[in-house]
C-alpha cells in the first residue's frame, strides 16, 4: 500500500513547521498562535470557516507538534474530541461548539474509569428525566480536564457532552510526568439537556484516541531521535565524537529501527481508520492495526525514550535541556493507553479470536 501523504496533510504539516520555526513557546502559550494561523479550524466544516479536513490532516498536525514535544491540548481537542463530534453533533450544538473551538476552546474525552482504562462498558450512568439527563460517575486520567470548555463523558446510555463548569462536576488534578495536565473527574448528578447525550460510537471514540496517541508517539520518538543523534555527533569523549564508538552506534541504530516501526504502525492505522469503508473486513483490519499500534506505543516508546536519556548522559535529565519533555510526554501517553500489559492482553485476545 502507498501511504505517501497527499497535499492536504503536507500543507498542514508545513504550517505547523512554519509556526514552530518562528515561535519559541512549546507549551500552552503557543495555543493562541495556533488559533491565529487557523490550525484549529482545519477539520471544521466549511460553513464554520474550516477546511473540511479529516483524520489524516489532524494526524499530520499532531505528529509535527510532537516532534518538538509541544505541550498543547491538540490531541484531546482535535484528535479525539472534535473528530468524534463531527458526525454526531446536532446543528444547534454545532453552532455553539464549533465557533468556540475555532477560537481556542478546549475539548477533551474521559475514556478511563478507576481500574478500567479505555473501558468499553462505562459504569458512569446517564438517567433521563424529561428533557434533561443526570450524569453520575468517576473518570480518571482525563487530559486537560481543568482547561476544558466541554468534556465528552462516555456513559451507559451514550456519550454526554458536559460543560466544564457544570454544577456537580469536580475536577481534581492528578500527578503527571510532564507538561500534559490531567485530572480525575467526579460527576455527581450533573444535569445536561437531553440533546447533549450523543449517539457517539464509543468504540470509534476509542479508535480515534489510539490513532491520535499513535501520531503523537511517532512525532515524539522522531524528535527525540534527531536530538539524540545530534548530541552524539557533537559530543566528544577521548578526542572522538560519541557517535564513532561502536556500542553507541549500535544503540542509536536500534532506536532508528524502533522509530521506523512505530512510524509504520501509526501511518498504517491512521490510513485504515481514515478510509470510507464500513465493511466488516475493513473494520477488522483497522482494529488489528490499532491494537498493534497501541501495544507498540505502550511497550516500545518508554523504553526507547529511556535509551535516548542514557545516550545523553546527565544532560538528558537537565530540565533546561529539551530531552526531558519528550520522555515525560511519552510516559504519560503510554499510561493513558493502559500500559504495556493491558495492551498485550488486548492484542492477545484479538489474536486468539481469529
């Protein structure tokens, strides 16, 4: 299969690169600049000033931001929240939500519950009372929940679109490894209009999340590998560049293999998910690719980042050096996926069911 990107994803990637070349911020301070250049409208419908782009364009955006370990809410807002809402949002809600997203409003999705990452059977409840719905439950590891204007809350009756300042919603910040904040979210009879309980396919929401995380992981490892290779090229020991030592050369070669493997897994899964093919055969193939991608990220990415740290020596743990930003984000997104053992179990179950 030919996974060569067409002009749409390439154009988005070029805009991101251009912004990063001009701006020094690599955290939330960069978010307004992404708004100004129109990157948050890429996937919006044309009538809302967008480009009607899709998953492949968003994937390119996420990957390019991650190559510089940029810590902004692009993954939860664009890669998960917006892409999930586009086919499911009624017109009146679209009129409220999409213009705010274009202005920088943050979306996020609460995919995990205590002891149940990416749960397919949420214990969070949604009880209808006339034209209102009451939502109650407990979500964990919700990225950018404290900054979110809206949260997508999977329940036993659909996915609820909940206002970030809703009465009965409590957000408690969780410890994290780096610059991607997250919260535990407690919902105690949070009341929403019935129209905000959406018919979003939870399995598809999970697919989008895995694809988006894979795109970020691809960029993180690519950026860390470039950073590490440059360090080994210029750092000298015993009068020679570190890159000339055989043991070092073998380790950076291993990292390159992992990086290309992760890239292939990410591109393949995103391409499959982006295809307009609802056949059972294609859906099965897509889910296979996504499970492989999730396991590759959870198992290989943290170990590869650890090796990059090792090759940097003490410099890698200096917070004034960018290496720590890559490593910390990699640890967090691997944890969001549920970890290596969880993903291996999921992949093993798929293999044994064939």
